[in-house]
């Protein structure tokens, strides 16, 4: 991937500007609502926006370009809609952002612009690099077996996300389950089927990007997403909270894989 080429730089700067503009608007919305949690609902759609801008500002093999936009949009809009529904149902700001608000006081709005909204804009832009590069690639103008493999991995990932989220939503909706641990369905085989699905979605999109000459150079993007899911904002952050609020969670941890699905121990 030759960064000295004007078309490549133009693409990256344009998509980065789009991501930053989106998050700036969402930041303004958070000031009106006094709720930073709204950013969660725009994380997925932000990827769809980047893919759309990449498609509108470049040319290439139309089949692969529209395939990538469709896959990214389906994943991103589904995730955004689910998180919006969940946050509206909660009716209050996420505990992480409440803690930040208390820590920074009157400075929090400005701090959140850079450490929450600006940071997430840059992260989603970087993670979306495989999609951008593959959309902009002029060759090969034909399908590859990697395209098919990537779609398959993406589809399995979306299945884990959609089914896992649905099972969790139904479990939480039953008052009899208050304080209990979900350990049935996909949650019997992995403690985080939705995060595992996210992992597969982005490795699937990367496999499609491998169909184009410079796609392999974007491998840092799915690696970064995997790192965040498994080591930073995904599994560790959520499990730290659940271990304190769910009496049976430690036993669940002992018998169930954290991330990759496997038979219960």
C-alpha cells in the first residue's frame, strides 16, 4: 500500500474526516442529552459511513465494492440499532461514562470530545482499513475464493452476534432471571458469543480484502479489533463488573470458555 500515491491519501483523509465529523455531531448530541452512552449506537453505523464514503470516492471492481459496503452496513446498522434500543431501555448513562463525568467535573464535555468521541472516530477508521483498501482496489476485477471464504466467516460471526444478543435480551427480559447467569444457548459454549461474533466479522472482511494486492497490509486492523475485544474493552471490562454483581458468575467462568466456543468443562 503506497501512501505516497495521492488517490490513496485522498481516500484515507476523506474517510477519516467523515468519521471525525460523525463523532463530532454525536458529541454535540451527547451534550444536549447529557448522556455519552449515545456513542455506542453510532459505533457500528460509523463503519458503514466509512465504507459508503470509500465507495463514492473511488472506483474498482463493482461486485466486491458493493459486497463490502453491504456486509459492513448490515453488521454496523444491526449493531447500532440493537445498542440504541438497549441504551434507551436502560434510561441512564453507562456507568463507565458516569465515572468519567464525576472524575473530570466541569471539564468532562471537552475531555469526552477527545478521549471518547475523537478516539473512537480514529479507531473505527483504522479498523475499517481493510474495507477501504478493498473497495478502492482497481484489480483484480474478478471474484476470488477468498471472497467466498470471507463471506462465510462473516456470516458465522453475524450469526453469533445476532443469536447471542437475542438470547441475552430474552433472558434479561424475564424478571425471574434477575441476578442470575445466562448459561444456555450459545452462552453455554462461550461467555461472550457476541464478542466472538464481532471477531469473526472483522476477520471475514479482512479475508475479502486479501483478494486485492494490498489487502494483506491491513492485517493490523483486525488484530487491533481482536486485541480490544479480548484484552481491553470487551471481555475484561465486562467480566470485572459481572464477577461483582452475579453470585454464580465465578462458577460459570470455571466451566465455560471465555471467548472461543468449546464444550463446557
